[in-house]
C-alpha cells in the first residue's frame, strides 16, 4: 500500500471524544468523522503509511485485515474525491 498525504494546508481537525470534524476552510465545508475515520485522519497527520494505518485499525478496533483495508480505502477514496488527500507518489511502501 502507498502513503496518502493531506492535500490541503487549509484543513482543520477537531477531536473531542466521539465527536470529530474536519473543516475545509477553502471550501467552507465541515466533514463529520466517525471513530474509525478519526483514527485514519490522525494517522495521516502523523504521516503513517496506508499499511501502518491498516495495522493500527486491526489493533485498535480488533477487526480483520480485510475489513481494515476496506475501511481505509473507502475513507481515502472519499477524502480524495473531496480534494482532502492525495497519493504520495514518492512512497515506495
């Protein structure tokens, strides 16, 4: 799996218990995150590889690799469609 990178500097993330949101300042849009999505976003902010995010999800939420990979790919696809993440072409992971 590759790495994904936050595509915009103008995205603010706020995490408060189970309530997590992203604010895309340029688009003036809020994106509410569930617990899994918040975990993935935090990992992206830490520059974790997609494979590391999958491993982290498996550990944190006690899910299968298949379920974790599906969750990561679906969320990254949604973020990419909104212009919030991009694939890191320099990644060899």
